[in-house]
């Protein structure tokens, strides 16, 4: 468990820090006094955030790294260790979604998505774990999704990649909590980020009033971390459909499928 005070001076690394949830978490961690490595592919965006945070006293460092590349992950971890020492908090936020029917989805992109969303998380955890195990402390935050609890039509491959993170996180929490290492898996539903383009919104059931802002989401995530939780469904009210899905999976599947396909038909997408 990492209380807010404990975050001060801690070495954190956030993947997907160039936008959205990763950026908001990186900003919040820097504000709480953590030393934060900002990791993503877009150098210009990372350097802008780095400059901004340094101006307000943040001890941060932008590092370009593609999470699909294990060698780049190893080099990034070495760079952070050389500057600040071992990574004590890892945030795996890098990822992308595709809103597309499975029959239209190119298998190569499905593989890329798995490499980014799932294997990127796996390789980063492998990189930080030996030191965390040796020191018997550390924290890992993984970004799953509401779609990692309830499968969704039109996001089939994305949901599969997020179910993989759900399983990885739950099993790892069991293995690592006796060693003093916290694994927190976070389940966002709708957070206003670049992920939701107008084209994507057209394919989804109307959810305009349901978005959380990324900074609010980041604060709630760090509160769950401080409480020592292994899971955080944010916002909490989304636990209701998750519980219903666990109890009545066939019925929930039918309801979710109907909603999603109706939205697609409304958007003019041929679903049959
Ligand atoms: N927003 C939501 O409502 C929501 C809901 C459920 C789950 N999530 C999850 O939350 C996480 C963050 O999403 P977001 O909403 O913040 O989306 P976003 O604004 O699009 O951010 C995605 C981040 O991932 C990075 N990224 C993508 N591919 C990468 C790669 N190969 N290597 C390194 N970085 C990569 C992007 O940076 P570069 O392009 O610069 O590399 C970007 O910083 C994702 O895992 C997403 O699945 C979000």
C-alpha cells in the first residue's frame, strides 16, 4: 500500500503518459512529489508535459518507448534506474481500442492490440518485478476496462485484450501480496480522452452524460491504491452491471449485445 505521503520521492513510471488517463496519473503523481518517468511514443507530447510539470517543480523525465518492443522497455528501465534508482510504482496505461465488428477486424491488428495492451503490460511487469521482490515492496497499477469484465460487441478483440489484463492482475495480486507488492487493476468505463473520437461515439449507445474527466479518474485511482485495493471499478456504480453479469451472464450478454447492435444500426452499420 502506498499512502499519499509515501508517494513523495517515490520513483514511478507511467506508460501511455502522452495523453488521457496515463497523462492525468503522471500529473497527479508528480503533484504528490513522486519522481515520474513519462513513457509513450509521441516525443513532442511527452516533452510538452515534461516541460509543464518541471515548471511547477515536478521531478519528471520523458522517455520515448514503444511498449511492443521488449528491448526498448529494458533500455528505458535501465535509464530510469541509472537516474533515480529502482522503479517503485509502475502504471501500465498504454493501450488502444478498436470499435469494429470482429468479422471486419484484420487479425494482424488484433495481434498488435494484444502486443500493446497485454504483452506491453507483461514485459513492463517482468522488468520491475525482480527488484520489487528483492525489496519486498512495490506497487503496480494495470489499466483494464469495463470491457475487461463484460464483453462488448463491436470491441471484441479489445475486450479480449482487457480480459487478459484482468486475469493477469488478479492472479498476480495473489502471488505478490504476500511479498508486500500491491497489484491494483483499474476498470474505467468512460473517461474523456482521445480514445473516444466522434466516429467511435457514433457507434456507441448514447453515453454523453456519463464521462468522467481524466484528472478525477486519476485521483480516484490513487485513492484506491492508498487504500490497498487490488481492484477499482471507477465509477463505483458500474459494479452493479458487473455483479449482474457474474450472476446472469447469458441475460446480460443479450442485453449488452442488443444495446450495442442497436447503436450500430442507428449509425448505419450493417450488422448482419
Ligand atoms: N478512456 C476510457 O474511458 C477507458 C476505458 C477503459 C479502459 N481504458 C484504458 O485506459 C488506458 C489509457 O487510455 P486513454 O483513454 O487514456 O487513451 P489515450 O488518451 O488514447 O491514451 C493512450 C496512451 O497509450 C499510449 N500508447 C499506445 N500505444 C502505445 C505503444 N505501442 N507504446 C507506448 N505507448 C503507447 C499512447 O501514447 P503514444 O501514442 O504517444 O504512444 C497514449 O499515451 C488504455 O489502456 C485503455 O484501454 C480507457
